[in-house]
C-alpha cells in the first residue's frame, strides 16, 4: 500500500473518537469495537473480521504517542489526508512528491519519507531490508494466571518465505532477474495532474525482481504459509481487554529485515469466588446474624489460598465493606491493590426448636424497638406535604 493510501486513512473516524481524544478515550473505544468485532464472536463474518483489522490498525498508531504525533503531522501537511492537486488559486504547481517522501536530496538528509516509513513500514522505494508485519491474536487466561502472569504457547499461522524456493519465487536452479522497468527499485512514478506519485512498479509488483520461471509451490510470489508456536510471556496483573505487545514476535522480515511485533488481546475468565475492580479484588463473605449483631472475628480466604482474619464490629449490617490492605492484584511498581470484603448477613431457612425459642426471647426483649418507625414517619410527612395546597400571593 502506498504512502498516499496510508495518509488518507482516518484512524480517528475508524475508532469513533475526536482528534483531541485522550489516550484513555482511544483505549476505551478500541476495546469496545475489538470486543464487538472479534473473530471469536463473529465466526465466518467477513465484515466483522475486516472491521476488527481496521480498528486494530488504527489503535496501533493512535495508542503510540510518537506514531500518533507523526500521523497527525502528516495529515495536517496534506490537508487531513487529501492530496488535492491544483490548489485554490489557479497556480501551476509542478513538483514530484517523491522529493517530499525522501527520494532525493543529500544522502542522509532524511525527509518526510523517513517519518512515514517509520510510522507505517510501507512504500519503500529500495530493495533493502523490510520489517515484518505486526500480528494480532487473542488469548483467554484464567483469573489466577492473569494475576500471577503466565507464559503461553501461542500457535500462529501466517505468511513466511516459501520453503521450496527460499523466498526467491523462482524455480529451483533458476534466479530472478532485475526488473528493467523500475531498475530494481520496485517503484515507479505516476503523474496525476500537476503531481507525480510514487507507486509500486506494475511489472514486478514492487519486488524489483522479475521471475521468468516461477516456483510451482508459491507461483512466483516467494511467500508461503507456515505455522509456528510462540512462547508469549504475559505479565502479572493484566486486565480484561488489555493489549500486550511482544516485540519481535510478529511476522518475519524480508531481505534480512527485523520481525514485526505480536499483539495479544487478553481475555480473563471469571473466578467462582473473587471479582476484580481495577487493582482491587472483591469477595462477598456470608456471616450469621449473631456474628453481625454481636461482633466476631472471621476467616476470609484470599486469592493466594491462605486466609486472613477480619474483626467484625458489633452491629455490622449487610453490604458493609471492609478493606484488607495489600491482598489485591499486583501492580507494575511491585505493590498490590487491596481485598474488598463485603458482608452478607445470612438468615437461616430452618430453625431448631432451641434456636426458635432463643429468637422469640430476643424478639420479646427488643419489642420496644421499632426499626421501621422512622421510615413510616418520613413517608407520612412526605404524603402530608404533597396534599398541602400551594398558597398564591396577592397582587397589590
């Protein structure tokens, strides 16, 4: 894909965010769209698969501060992605955009092509090393693996150099020849009005080489399909929907170029006992009426398998939450969140004779206390207020 095509893509529109969106807003929009269009949730749906790739591509650029800055500058320079020849003043501007993108100038002078080449890894006009493509996959972890970190074997299928011709595209015993049309550069110039755009050579399709006797396995493309297993280290404390970047674990580079990166979108299976809120873990602990009323010291399980003792004050009500410091999810700085313990007072479904007698004695001893008196008074006051007519003032 040419540099022009990349600049014309509106990554902000793909994610449904504004150009001034914060990193958190961009991340939230990506998570929502990626979850909705993930291939695992939309089997055999080509549109959802294309949308998933589109939002992943957009997030890859906008989530990186440096890439986003370069992308914004590129779109600003070319009128928000529009290559508009002719201008508005009727002037005759005749120049080659290849100069802007780095084809020309003093050696080592760089240019805008350096910026765009680093941003998109596309449109190289030379036959030098080319970085491999980034790859994205998903993995669902258990609740404890997400907290503790885990190394996963991920099986990836994708493009690789053809095993028969070693990536040359030519039949065994033959070699490709340099493309006479582009001189081996892989690109040619196309004039559009007063502008000249660099694009992949049509005769060699951007390779800079022509295969006269193609390899029967890859039909001359030099590419084949391969499966490989990657050991992916997922750090401790990852959250649902988090995108982990594994540098150099993506597709292999071409002509000695570095490999791309592997992005793993993490899913986390629910735990039967614990929940999670940011870096804090949550648990609901049942207690008896006597423990809640009289106060007690209870054992509370933690995610490590060990228990901690929690002291309940007398008169603890259902729903009250206590905090156990340092028993939550791990953070990047080595600290941990907290364990939030919510109390649930359990009412027994059946009572023995002795228990029933004891509760009846308790009811008699506390008969002078009506917990609903204040509720009735407030309800009655509100009803009286609603019936009172609103006095109208007299106009003098």
